[in-house]
C-alpha cells in the first residue's frame, strides 16, 4: 500500500497501517537524516523522533498540500536541521561560558581585531550584492536555511535562488579576494 493511503489510516490510530508506513518510508527517512547529520547514532535517534512525531501528527496530513512521502520527508528534514541547530547553539553556549573564565592574551586580542576587520569586509562585500542575492546568501549562510527553504521564504522559484546564490557567491569571492 502507498504512503498516501497509509498516512490517513495512521492518523486514525491504525497500528497496522503505522507498521506498514514504517516499513515503506524508514529507509528514506534514515537516509535523509543521515545526509544532514552525518552521524549514524544521532541519525537513528532523530529518525526515531520523526516516527514518534508521525504517529502523533499523522491526522494533520493534508493530501491537498502534497504527497504523504513529501510530508514525511519534510518532517524528517526539519527534525534533522533542528538537531544541527541545537548542537550548534549548545556548542556556542559552552564556548561563551568558557570564554568568560578565560583571560585574554595579547595574541588573542590581535586575532579578535583581525576577525572584526574580516567581518567588516564581509559586510561591505555583502552590501555590493543585489537585494535578492544578499537576502539569499544571508538566509542560507547566516540563518541556516536550505536553498529550497530560501526559495519558499522569498517566494521565488528554486532555480532563481540557485542562480542568485551562485552569482552572489561569485561576487563575494571576487570582493573578498580583493581584501587579501
């Protein structure tokens, strides 16, 4: 049976349909999560979270908005990205906490000044991009969105975002190359 038929049954609490859905989509879910996380143990954990979420939220599936497989994989991708962001935030919190107790040496001050100058140069180079290029690059590289998510947030076709990203990154590379 196809996922489009199984998911509504799962939403009604059908355990047998849930088992069939699991067999049908578990490989794709795990593969997608593994591509995002690149850690088999974490990927297994996140895939398990996805399936718990599917059991709980299956009734919310709306076939008018897309296929069941797309809905399932969207849940998997979001959960994997959430895990990446959570790990990044945790690492940054730990680094901030550690830096509070660490006395800054002269070399670190010089390095911080250099980093600040680099950031300023990047800001200047970003200002040289078109608005769509700048928004696309900012959403993708500073806020962690995928190209598809950037396209959705900006309400433009995916191909347009890819082109603008490529052109924007080329211009940034040229601009930053002048800084070296």
